[in-house]
C-alpha cells in the first residue's frame, strides 16, 4: 500500500514549458522576467526555472469573476512599468 503522506518534490519548469502552462509565448515570459512583471523564478546554474506553485500564484493574481470585479491583484503587461501603472492599482478601503 503506498504511503499517502509522501509528497513529490516541487516540479520545476523551464521557460518554454512554463510559457505553455500559462498560455503565453516563451518570449513573452522572458520579457516579463526582464521587466520584473512576471512570476517568481529561480536561477539554477545558468538555467531559469519556475515552480508550478509560483506560476499558478502569479496567474491567480489576475483572477476575476466579472468585468467590474477589481480583484485582489494585477498581472501587468510584459513591459517596463511606469508610475502610471502604480496609479492603476486598486487601493484597499
């Protein structure tokens, strides 16, 4: 009988796999990494890898139920952020 308390180690995806998981192009994910707008990543030696949990958490920041739902986070576009981007962040009330 298998031990149900056994957990698999975290799964890491390289950029092409991570991009497919998110439904983005690899180049878009690279741009997000460059501009600091993308998911958390790790650099292992010369390799960039992403944990599945980090990819899911980043994608969940854009979670909305309707077009009028302000949500709890923002997934910024893959470009350099400007002060105007920070003005668009919904402020807690």
